[in-house]
C-alpha cells in the first residue's frame, strides 16, 4: 500500500478479511479506502455497509457511505425536482424511485430511502430483484435496523445464484450472533460454489456450532478447516480451546 501498489494491497487485505475468524474493523476500513482508490465502487459499497453494520454509531462511516452513493449514481442538481415529483405522486419509473432512494441515503436519511423503496415495491414499480433488495437492506442497515436488513437479504438470497451474497448474509448473521442463520447461509454459499478461501466456511461454521454448544459438529467442521493452509492455524487454535473447554466442564 505504501508503495502505491493498490491492486496488490487490496488483494491481500481482502484475503486477510476473509480469513479472520472475527471482524477486524481496521482491516475492513483499509479495504474500503483501497476500494475507493481503485474506483471499485461496488466492493466499496459492501465494505461501507459492513462497517455501518458493525459500528452504526460511528459518524465517519455515515459520511463515507453518503459520499459513496453520491459518487456512484448521481449529481445533486437535478434531484430537487425528483423529490418534489415524488411528494406530488407523479413518479412512475423504477429508475426514478431508485435514484431518489439513493439520494436520501446521500442525505443520511435512510428512513426516507426505505419509505421510497417500499412504496415502489407496493406500487409494482420496483422489481423484486437482487440489486433492489440489496439497496433496501443497505437502507435498513444505515437506519440501524439490523433485523429487517437481514430479512431483506434473505429475500435476495432466495432469488440469487450468487454465492457471494449467501456468504455475505452468513457474515452479517454471524456478526449479529444469529448462528443458526449463519450456518444455513454459509452452507448455501458452499453449495452455490463459494470457495474464495478454502476452509473459511468450515471455520466460521465450526465457531457457530461452538456458540450453539454443539461441540461435536464444531469439531467436525474445524477439523476440515484445519486441513487448509489458509485456515489451519486458526482452526487448530479453536480445536485446542474446545478440548480444554470440554475438559474443564467434565
């Protein structure tokens, strides 16, 4: 990164984030900054959303998210007319509803963004597709409504073939300590072909089973994770901890 080799730096910090058994805020922040330098705005959006999910009270993340939506989708000059049109019930295009919802996110008004998207869905103007559900889930996350944000991501997963979306849902579920959903989502990601970091899914699935007090399945998954170089050390650490934990509780 200090050598300005941002593409290589981004590759390695992404691998580091994927291998971590718990979210590392500083690493995710660095990945976000590199994604912005590389103009990789889709990845930056996902990273920004996760930072807000993990630390919704941090003003810096709100500023990053609003700047990102401004950079991605619109210029502000024409949007006052769009807002007025919506208030007078004259909007009739999906693209206008989506643009306005992103404008509200730029204004740090996620509740208004949610209202516009939900209104578009109710009127049949916004399609039930993966991208629109992801936008709605982001709006819920920005409003600190983690429960509904995850619910919308579940809807997106049901109509998506993208293993990354299922993996992302599993990550959000794990971060919010919904371990049953995390296990289900990671298994779905695996069945869809996610294998960016071999052993990663088994590692987090094993930790999730441990948190659910299912030590047999925890061991089973962690032993698989221990077979891969990327997750070997962390998996062995957890296996050792579980062994000591069970011994203490005999």
